[in-house]
C-alpha cells in the first residue's frame, strides 16, 4: 500500500500528461484539416449558388472549416488571396489585397483575379489544459493552407494541326449508260389468201386436175427491231480545289497592338476569295487592361461582329467572314486600352474551302 501510494501520483501525472498531449495533437490536426478543407472548397471550379464563385463564398468556406472543429472551437478563420510565390518562396501580392494570412479580405471582386491565383485560409484555435494544475498560459494553434484556383479553362473542339498537307481532289470519271434493247417487238400479222370454191364433182375435178400432194411451209417470220440511239450521260464537272501552300500560300504578319486594338495582317495569295470555317482568339482578359478587358468587336475586310466577351479564349460564333485576295487585316477591338501583354495572345483562322479545309492561319506559326 505504501509503495502504491508513492507511485500513484506519478502514474496519475503520467496518464494526465498523455491525455493533454493527445488533446493538443488532436486539436492541431483538426486545425490543419480545417484549413486544408476550407482552401479546397474555395479553390473549386464553378458557382455554388447565385452569381459568385467558390472563392467568393466566404460563409461556405468557413462552414467547410468548422465541420472539422472537434474538441475546440476555432477563434478565427481568415481568408485572403495572392498570385503564388517566387522561386525564393516570397508571396506575390494582388494589387490592393493583403496576402498576409492574418488578414481577412474575403470576398474579393471577380475583376481583379486571374488564372493561377491562390486562396489562403488560416485557422486559429486556442488550447487550454483540462486541469489548471500548472500555471500554463493557453497555447494558440495556427494552421494555414493555400490552394491555386482557375477562373476559366479554354476548351478546343478539335486539335489544331501541327502540319499541313494540301488536299488532292480527283474528279470522278464520266459515267455512260447504255439502255437494254427492247424485249417486246411487235410481231407482223400473217396474211392468208382463200382459194375460190369450184362448183364441180369430185371425180371431174380429180380427173381434170390430178393432185400431187405438196407441203407448203408457213412463211418465215422475221423480227426487225427498231434502232434506238444510245444515250450518253456525262457527269457534271467537279470544282477544282484551291491550293493554300507553296507559291499560293495563305500567310500572316505579326500580332500587333494599337491602343485598344489587337490586329494581324492576312496575305491571301491563292487568287481566290476564301471562306473562314472558324475564328479563335486568346487575350489577357483579366489583367490586360485596368482592371480587365472585354472583347466588343471583330472587324475583317469590312465585315463586323459585335458583342461583349470576358474570357481568356473563345471562338467567335456566327461569324464566318470572307478572306479577300491580297492583303487584308483582322482587328479585335476591346473596351479599353490593352496595356499588359502576358504572352497568351493568339489568333487562329481556319479556312473552309476545298483544298484548304482546316488550314490554320496561326499567329504563333
């Protein structure tokens, strides 16, 4: 009993220490999991409800963090944003946004963010011992987690060709039809002549005209078919394909900028007016202007498309302009001056004429 009484305090202290350390580790794991799950929710693509995205859903981000709160309640959940880190590990701030995890800048506007930005969620929770046997100040457990999110992703309907081989169109051979000869030819009608009746007795006739039996064959029937001229059907001529390579190639000049216009010259040396199958364009939509750029108009050889597009890339739908011979210019007009180029700018024009089908006029080639 004496030995047990001497060992009991040490045993109780040991058990209590194991419990407290376990609580501390569990609370720290809860905070780390909460910041990770909240950042994961905020980096989701699409829109949960309404007109805001996941990274703007402050209540949803905090709810995702609070679902991991076990044994303790979180004191604060801070949400902020940055543009990633440099190779040296330094944060790249977004203009007018404090990237410090201690700051809370949620919600953020959708006109100042771009692809590759990060959402940072920091969770803070206080740890206190169950029994205040030892005067230990409450510990502050902090966990921060960052995730990269995407605003928009361009989707191509088909892969653009890396090379081009001109089509060769072989005209079809003329087809000649010879009709069969008629099967039913009219049969000529045979004519029979009746001999007159002689009014005499049989004996007198037999004596006066001795009869020598003869067999007369019926007349031969000859079929003479009518002559039908042979009809020849000649197939209609096939259109000659247009050549878009070699000396008759379709080329382009460099991609240029002039205030709020991005343009490129097109050189059509085929001596034919061509038809576009599609027009694809990329631009720095989120940071190219102040603060963003919207595509409002496309002009090509006195042909115009008008609209309002805010995206990193798009096909210009319902716009298939003609490409005149010689030199022409395609212009993309934005709502404000194009001040920042990030290298993603691109124009691709696909041609739809035979011999040039899917021939890409690409500003990068």
